[in-house]
C-alpha cells in the first residue's frame, strides 16, 4: 500500500510538474507575444516621428522595459525615441535615452547591438557636446548591414549639427531609401534642404507628410518656413497657414517646442510685413520658450537681434553653441546678427548664401557695415526687385543703397515701418549727404529698439562731435538695457 501510494504521489507530482511547465511556457509565450505587439507599436510611433507620436513611444517603451523583459530591441527603441525627443524637439530626455541604451546592451547576449541603440548612443553624445564621438558612433552604426535607417538618421543629424549640410542630406536620403515610411529622416531632410535654400524640394516632401499626418506640428512649422521662403521671391502674398494657426491657438499647456516654433513663424511673418510690434512680441515669446534645439535657438537669436534685443539674442546663441558646431548655418547667421548688433563690421559668411527673409536682411546689413552704400546696392541688386518689394526691412535698407536718390523699389514705405529703424536710415542718408544737423536730429531718435541702434549711437556721437556738441548720457539708457556689449556706448 505504501509503495503504491508513493507511486501514485510521484505520478501526481509529475503531472503537476508538466502542467506547471506548460503553464509557465504559455505565460512566457503570451508575455513574449505581448512584448512583440507593444514593440511593434513603439516602432510604428517612431516611424511617424511626431512630437505626440514619440511621446507615445516613450510611454509604451517604459511599460515594456519596466515589466522586466530580457530582450534588447525594446529598450533600444525606447532609447532611440528619447534621443529623437531630445535632438529634434529639445526635450530633456537624454538621460533616459542613455539609460535605455545601457539596458539594451545588458540584454544583448551574443547578438549584435540593435541599430536603434547605436543611433541613440550617437545622438546622446551629440547632445552632450561630444561631436567627434557622436560622428564616430554614427558612422560606425551606419556602416552595418540591415535595418540601419535609425543609424543613417543619426548620422545625418550629427553632420547637420557640424555644418555639413550636403553630407547630412545624403545620410537622410539613405535612411529614406532604406525605410520609406520613416518620417524622422524625411522631416530632417526637409529641414536641411531649407537651410540649403531648396524650399521647393522641402515643400514637396512636407506637403505629403502633412497630408498623411496632419497632427504633426513639426512638419507644419517646417512647411510654413518653406512657404515663407517661396513667397518672398515669387511676389505672392499669403497669410500664415490657418491649420498651423489652429494648432498654435489650442487651449491648455503646449510643449515649449510648439510655443517657440509658432512664435518664430509669427515673428518672421510680421517682420517681413512691417508689423514691428507683433514681430518683437513674438520674438520675445520664442526667446522665453525655446527648448534646447540648436537651430530653433539660433533662429530665435536672429529675430531678437533684428529687434535690437541683442543681449537676449547672445544668450540664446551661447546655448545653441553648446549643442552644435559654430559652422552650423543657423548659428553662423545668428553670430552675424549679434556681431552687427554690437556695432562691429562683419561680412556675410563666405560660401553661405542667405536663404530666407531674415538672413537676407542680415547679409544686406553686413554689406553696408563693411562696404558702405555700394556694397549694399550690389547685394540688393542680386536679390531682385520682387524680393525687396516683399520685405519691409529690405525696402528700408534700399534707401541707404542710394542715399542721394529715391529708392529703386516702387511704392512708398508702408505706414507700419519701425520709426526707430526709419530714423536710423534717414540719419545715415543725411550723414552720407553731409547734412550734420539733419543727421543728428534723426539719429537722436534711433538710439534703441532696432537692429542697428548700436551703430546709430556711434554715428550720433560722431556727428555731434563734428557739431562741437556732446550727447546726453541718458539718451543711451534704452540701448544699455538692450545691448550692454555695444561698442559705441559712451563711457
């Protein structure tokens, strides 16, 4: 009896063991199946590349990784989503990207590192200011085989941050060919084409993305840039995109990227139309909200400096310089804006042509500062009458190109032109014509609140000296508040 009972017990235990093993395998299979399903959702959101989509990928990825899975792909995708949020949208997710990449490497076993993990590592290094290391990692990742579109995308971003726009464009194109549905590469490619001056190509890609993903605010902001660039030279006038305005006007808290991006779009549009009050207000909104994204920081710096807020512009430029190389075009133009704002002569960046409204104004101002009316006239002639007609600041500068004659562009200056900037122009026209009394009168009203206020201060002091008069120190208080590094401030 005892032996029979023992055999029965042993048999029962064996059955229980088999059942337990079966249940364990079933649970494990279901867990792996659920993980695969969630991993597919993460990959799909990353492919969309929008701010909202990457946020969803982040949430899902955290859930998978915190559940204790032992695969490398899930934390690699989480790392890449966080890295894209950091580099493309300026969010503070780089530490989480680094943690997730480390988790992916722990789970590798004998398998090679996923491309997403390697790409995330490169973008982490880029955001840490280690550009040489970032380029090394991205190049090595892109040299691998199979499913390397995240690596090519990271390589393009690293090259763009280093100022190599052609190389960046090629890398993004490789990612686009490898994965046609991978929108982060297409969006970054369009951004690079805008900086290269190819607004038409960028527009064609962006229109298709917006049609497919109307909620993608980054695509809409880049498309607005493309439209503004094309309208500036075509003679067409157009309001700001109504769909973008609807996104920017939503109630509730908006991400800093959205707030700053919308403000930059409004500021540039208002600047070109001569609405100085809105241009300045929106530039200040962008300056307060702009996240750690170097191109956006640099664009905000350009617009703030154009409004005379040079100190604020310089602070944004310093932030951008920690994130990208000085050769990055947006940073190069921002540096020129700050240099001119400080009252120093400078030339436009060699080999880098202006591609949009604000950079055309900067190049024209630089030409006048370095070479006088003749150089300014040559630059404006290259732009063409239509471009001048569509930009109030360029029309105002055109009055300096031929100080003794009427401007070449037909039409009177609009009533909304900036009074301080207009006073500077008229003061310089009078100064170049030898009319010191008139120059002093105009320049006394140009000592703050516009891009060339510092130069106006230097010319004002000089013309008063010619008249054997001295300036009242209080006249420069506004300039000191906006531009402490102005080289023409009297002691």
